[in-house]
């Protein structure tokens, strides 16, 4: 089965997740004074941190998903269902982000958040392993396979570290979580899909 | 008329339905204690069950829709309108899921939910029958037709059973409903579209 | 400029509009009795009518938009901006639908709703006139042009009649509005795009 | 890497932003009188202005984004991440629009709004500079490059002027902001992508 619709559904879900994160920012009552506005904006610091962290993590998932589907151009029934299962914890993230914003001191909430992201990572890994094993369209080199798995497992490990950091300070957890997209952004090794893309530039 | 836009609209609607299910999870007041947080998380059990059930069912619809449009590559005016009619009860599901989460003891709510899903199933069946009869692009074998219809009608039957189970226990209904995606996932017979897809792997 | 992205943006906006209509259905408090549930469901009649009417009208806009873009395969800057302008009143419809559901007795609300739909119709007409005049890809026959304009203007006229009917009874207005998608569904004349599509079936 | 999915994600995010702007319009209590309805509609003036301004600005971003991706048909890792970074302030706009609607007298809110738009503009500029420098598919003429940069920087300048105007009157700011889409609409110079598109009309 062609992967076009799976890509379209996933892009849709991730686009909505990225955009509704902000629905957790509630505009306060109309009769606030200017002092009230400043107090309100100061209170937004915690929701804003929680929102930027999730925005970064979901962006990294999207990049990872695009990289997987760059190599895997068709899938069987299991591949489609693993993708749908991956979307399940992803759709939990806007709620968990709001919960983190409100309960920014509770490490339990941060652990729940990290556990959900560990699940996302493991399902992405399953998607890659199942998809790359079966796919026939392009040979996946051992190097690509190793770097793809390493990158996903790195994200999983980072979430476990972030969950542990919550016992010290939940803001430290946020700092660990945000490292995920930053490292994705700077990571050199897994660039083969971009290079492949480069050779297709002339379409 | 080409089916591209119908696929895009349906992917969009289903992606939004999957993602806004979680908007029913409301974050409680800020001044909660840790004990209050634990109580709140315990209360989330019912919304969580309702959300997972609907996520599974809508995922199954999406798989089914993708399978139908795998065979039906063009449609007339009726085909487009049947698709739009199918989306109408689908967009009711987030509201009905919230209602189930809140009124998890009321079998009336479960019956409403099941009835909406029966309607979704019957409209999917109409979509397949109308689309496959007219479609010229690929011959649909009798085997494909039988298994496609069987799979859709099986979902309809399961929803009727689930509605009946509500008189015993509404959680039993949830167990019956969730069987739909699980059986889709494991079902062997209707795999022809994946095999067809397999032959197109090299694009 | 290629119209792919304009189609994607429009499909996205219309998919969201169709899906968030239901966000106006609020689940009542948890401590309701069964009698309270029945009363609540009875109260949903007005929101449900308002929702079905808008779902039908937006579906008709989508069909119309797909028909226009079937003929118009590229556009200039004005074409793109007319499309964006068309989306402006369309995004007002979920709010106006909620307003209609709440103020189902006030003809002023129905007039606002109809006026917004008249604007949508006139902008669709401008889109067609501007797009079909300039488009070079396919000749648009006088017959197609006449039936396309007739169908759009018919929707505009129906909205004006529906607004007038609000002085008699706002439910009569709903009945007039819902005639729009029903007539689109049954309308014979404007079928050329389906026939054109038919000849492309073998892709 | 192919840009298809980046276009799909961006179209999705912008479509949602355009559509959820209206969620800030809250339908008042049911037991309002007709006088109350009129008062409510009069109060909608400020939210409506804020909504139209943001709708116009986001539309201009979409047109600009489509123009950039008309020339840039493939991108490296940085290009993808710059695009994701661009989406971050864009998803803030619905919240900031609601804030402007509620605090229409506070110039601080208008400054925040303008600053977010300046960020959007600078990230669009980075996207263009990074994408056009590397892209190999089509030569970008110096004229196209100059007009593209000019147009983006013009929007940035307009936002700075609009922020300054808030000290005089926040409605003047709105008037300045709305000039952005109006000038995009009427701007002659940067039409090369439409002309390029024109030559592709016959597909």
C-alpha cells in the first residue's frame, strides 16, 4: 500500500498538535488592570516553557518520521498500524503539556510526560525496524540503519534522564528535554537522507 | 473527478478527530495539592478508556477508507456526497466520546455512541458498493469485494453487540468496541490491497 | 503558480471547520441525573440542526471549490487572494453556527448567518470568473461556465430567501438553507466535471 | 530531502491558525435578551478587527511561503529546522490575537504582537536566504532575490511601525498591520513566480 495517506494523516495530526498547544494559554478576564496584565504575562512563563519544549520534541518526531518515510516507500498492514499506534501517545502531548504548565513543581507530571515520550520513541523505533526490514524500494545501508536507530534511542534515553532530573528540579527536566531537538538540529551523522535528497534536486 | 481532494479532506477530518479527542481532558485548578493531582489522575481513567476506544475505531475507519480508495480511483457526484455524509457522524465522535467519559454508567449514551458508529459503518459500505461498482481503473475481484464488505459489516455487528452489552456493563461495551481495531489489525483475509501495494514498491 | 498548495490550504480549513462545529456541543456537569441527561439531549436539538445545516453548506462549498479547481489549474496573484478572501467568511461559520444554536429564535442571528454565506457565494463566483477567464489549461465551454455560475448564484439566492424566512420562523430558514446541499446533490446539469473526470479514470 | 512534507505541515499549521482564530469569539449565556444580543454583537467589534488583521497577516505569510517553496524545491537539515522555527511564533498568533481583542487599549500587547510578527518575518527571511543559496533546481535571478527580500523586510518594517503607532492609538496599529496583506495583494514587482507559474500552465 502506498504511504501517501499515512504521511498525510501524520502531517495532519502533528500540525494540529503543534498548533493547539497554545490553546492552554487562557486569556484572563476583561476587567484586569495593566498591573494585572503584567502579572498575567509573568505567569505565562511556565506554560511558555512547557509549550516550547513540546514544540521542539514534536518537531523532532516530525523530522524523524520524514526521515523514516524517505527510506520506506511502502508498507504492509502492520506498518500502518504501528504508525497509528505512534500517533496515540503523540495526541496525548497537548494535554500533558498543559498539565506540566499547571503542575510545574510536581515531578510525577514530568515522569508521565517523559514516559509518554519514551513510548513515542519506542513506537518510532518499531516503525523504522519493521518498515526498513521489509522495504524493497531502496537499500538501507547498515550505516543508515545504525544512525537512525541510534538517534531514536538517544531521544528515548534523554527522556529517561529528564524524568530522573525531575527529582532534582522539574526545570532541569525541561532543559534536558529541549536538548533533543537541539541535538537533532546539530547532529552530523544521520545526514544520508539529506544527501539522497540532494541528488534528486533536479526532479 | 479525481479522488485526491476527497482523500485530503477525509485525512484532514480524521486527523482532527483523532487529535481533539484529548481536548475533553480538562486540567484541574491550579491550587490543587499533590493528593488532588493523584485523585485527578485516577479520575482520568474513564476519559482515557473512552479516548482509546474512539482512537482505535477512527483508526480502523481510516484504514478502511484507505483500502476503499486504493481500489476506487475516481468517483461520480454520488460517491463524493456519500463520502461527505460519512464524515458527518465521524465528526460527532469527539462529542460522544466526551459524553461517554462523563456518563460512563449510562447505557443510553453507549447506545447513542454505537448507533453513530453503525451509521459510519453503513455509509462506508455504501461508499464501497457505489465506488467499486462504477470504478473502471482496476478490476475488483469477487474475493476483494466479499472481504471488504465482510469487514465493514463485521464492524457494524460489533457495534450492535457493544450497544447490547451496555445493559450488562458499559465497560463491557468498551471491551467489545476496542475489539474492532484489534481484529482489523490481526485479520488475514483482506490483505489484497497490501499485496497490490507490494507490487508497486519500486514506484 | 501551481494550485496544489491553495487546494491543500482550502481542504485544511474546510476540514477543520467541519470538525470543530461540534465543539459547540458542551457536555454538561458530571453530577447530572439520568433525567438531566435526557433533558440535555433534548436541548441538543437546536445545536444539532444548526450543525447539520452548516455541515451541509460547507460540504457544498467544498464540492463547488473542487469543481472550480478541476477546470482552473493555475492562477495569478489575484486568484490566490480571492481564494484566501473566500476562506475568511468560511472560518466565521463555526462561531455563527454556535450563535444560531443558542439564539435560535432571533432572526437577526439568522440574517447574519445568511449574509456571511452570501459573501462566501459571491467570493466563490469571483474565484470562478477570475480563474476561468485566465486559465489556459482547458477550454471552459459556455455551457460549463453558465451552469457553474448558475449553481453558485442559486446558493446565494437561497441564502437571501432563507434570511427572509427568518421573519416567519427561523426553523423555516434552516429548511431553506439545507436545501442547498440537497439540490447540489441532485442537480443534473453541472456534471461536466464528473464526466471529464470519468475520461481520466485510467490515469 | 523533498519539500513535500514541509509544505504539507506548513499548510496544515497555517490552516489551523486561520480557523481557530474564531474560537476566541465566545457565545454569551443563553438567557440573554435581544438587547443583550445587540450589545454582545457590538462588543465583537474589537475581536473582529483583531481576527481580520491576523487573518490577513497569516495569509500574507502563506503567500510568501508558497513563493519561497516555488523556487526552493529541496532543502538540507537546516532548511527544515528554520521552517519549523518559523512555525513556532506563528502558532502563538491565535493566543496573541485573543489577547489583543481583550486588551485592545494596552500598547504592551500590541508590541508583543508586533514583536512576534517581526520574528516570523526574520525567520521567513532566513528560510529564503538559506534555501535560495543552496537550491540547485532553478536559478534564482538577482531580481527575484532582491524583490523577495524586499517584500519580507517591508513586512518586518511595517510591524515595527505598527508597534510604534500603539503609543498613539492601538487602532492605528491595526490599520498599519492590515496594510501588509493589502500591499502584498497590490504589489507589482515580485511577480516572477506567477509568471514562471504561467509558463507551466499546460502542465
